[in-house]
C-alpha cells in the first residue's frame, strides 16, 4: 500500500548544483531517429496467447526495439503507429518529463506560518499552512509537522488554523465520475494540500478471546464518529470476501459503522478508503492530528489565503522527486502522478493547472522527441478514457530516456517482473524486465525495458485495447519472455 513510514528519511535540499543539472538535462539533443517502423509478424507464442485470451490480433499494439536506437530495425512491430489508450503506462511520460525538467533532487516545500504572539504556550493569532503540491504529505509527515509547530512553543491556538490551497487551480472533481467508485483511493483528486492521499486506513486486528476485532483508524479525523470494534464471524469461517462480510457504512462523512462481522481467519488486515467528503478531509485531518498530540484550538480549521509579508516559521520538505517517482511507478499511484504532472506547470507559471501542465509537456516532448507522435496526456496519470499515445512514440521516448542522465532514476522506479510493485505476480521470468503496467476496463499494457539473454537490452511497449483486455496478462507475459529470449 502507499502509506509508507517516512520517519527515517532524510531529504537533501536542492541547491544551485541541482539547478545546473536540470539545465544540462533539458539541453540534451534529440537523438538520431530510429529506422521506420515496418510491421513484423507476431511470434507464435504471442499468437497462441492471444487466441487463448479470445483477443483478435488488432487488439494489440506492440514494439520491441533495441534501447540504443539508430538505424537498427525493430525486432517486433505491430500496429505501432495507431493511437491507443495506455492506461497507467502514461505515467512513464509524466515521470520522465518531470525527472528531466525538475531534476531527481527536486522537493516540494510546505511552509507553515505563525501570525500573532506566543506567550505561556498559547498563540493569540492564526497558523497558516500553505500547500504547494507535496504528493507525499502522509500521516507520519503530518504528525511531524504538528510536532514542529509545538516546537515553536505552541500548545494552544487562540485563533484558527488556515489552509492555503491556492497553488493548484484545478476544476472540481467528482470521484464517482470515472467508474462509479468514489471511495476507492485511486479516484482521489489532486490538491495543493494533499494529506494522506485524501484517504484513511482502517486496520482490523482480531481478538479471538474477546470475540471481536479492534479497528484502528489513521489518520485521526476531527468530528468523525468511528466504530471501535466489530464482532468476529462464527468459528471456522474462512476469510473469503472479508470486506463484503463487514457490511461497512462508509458514505457518511462524519460516521463510520459496520453491520456485519470480521472473520478471525483473516488475521490482521488493512483497508484503505477514500474520504466521503474529499474537500473537508484536510481540515479534519489537521485538527484531528493537532488534538491527538494534545494541542488545543479555540477557533476552527478553515480555508483561506496567506497574508502578504508573512514569513514562514518553518518548512516541511518532501522526499526527493526520484523517490516520489518510484512510488508513482512501482505502485501506480494516480493522485501522486497528477501532482507530479501539475508541478510542471507550477514551476513554470507559479500556479498549477492541467492546461499549463499539458503545455509544458508538449514543449518538452517536441524538444526531446523530435517528430515522434505527440501524446494526449489528459491528466498525466492514465486514469482517463481520453489519453492516447502510439506504441512507436512511447518506444521512442524510452530510447531517448535510456541515453538520458536521469535514466537510472527512471529505470529504478519501474516494477521488476515477478519481484515487486504491480509486477510481483507476473508469470514471466523473474527479474528479466523493468516494466510499468497499466490497466483499465478494456485496457491492459506494459512498457519499459527487457534484459535479453544475450546481454542486450530492449525497449518493450505492448498495449491491448479490447473488451477482453482483462485477460491479456498472459499475452504481455509471452511478449516479455519472447523479448528476453534473443539467442
């Protein structure tokens, strides 16, 4: 899951050397163009996998080509120049563009301001928290932020905590619009002050002797009633659909309850749930954490804009972009990807908009990819029915990335086949490939790098767009294995 402990991490601040590195990266020339993509028949193993999955040949777009580019023809090319929906494979475009334009050491800062006077542990005034798009301001780091605020000598705030979210100018978001699943964390919307991905985590711990399971909720949320325990299912009940057995009532922003039971056979389980009231989540989390730490607040937590001229009391710094990109690609985190995408506009224009991010991406693509077909990135995360890219264009980008100074950071962010991330259950030969995965209804895809038996490395891009795409995993595994068997 995405809620990883950050207590031990130390993040180096980006100085002038980082700026110079970004200038050097963005100045890289466009590499020589690859040879024309000529259709090449699919391998027999791939044809057989398509047949078993009841997928027609024209459902698949694929390119396998040497990472080095140049005049060498592709090993495999099929429908390579047809625009397709890549699902989360689009995150490769977003993360590589960000690594080059922002630099691997880029960090997001969240400044905290204290307005008023502090005396005997009480602040007579307001606290301002200015969100600037940190994609990983998770519960542990919110805890640290509040501890640092107490380190200013503040235990009681005789005023308000004001949340400034104006760094992002994004449209209102209906979390149910994409697929009717508003409580799934992957549908969370970007927010300049994104706390814990706008999601709570419920941890169920069975106690057989007491006949119940205890429930821990993170982060603490002010004003929300949460059921502390749930009865255990009858002895001998298998784990099965344990979430369904709980009969959870999660749609009320101020109350969480369960009408069912929890099977003890499940052991300890974790259930992440997106906020029923996404807009109000940050205020509830900030107040809840402040009070959890013993802080008092006479006013409220509300939205507002930072006054001019106020200087920060301290700044909370995110993990470096290289680490954020790893979370985005290994675990396909949609809202983090959108934050990375929007930051392209924030750094260029001073405010983050999707139009600004798309324009920043377009300019970078034209400068770096030459005449490779421009992708339609939409929100930059691939959680879209409108996003499009060709297999040829994505393969071209991955070849350019292989020659880039940020190649190690990009490759290290990709799931390893049969080992970790979204590829940990892959049936292809373990460790032979670093591939980003993508899946939506009617879409399944992989793209990245495959290590051949000969020692050569290849770019692999494979996208299935079809009503039966959910059964395409063996097809993609067959392609990965074929690309690795180059002797």
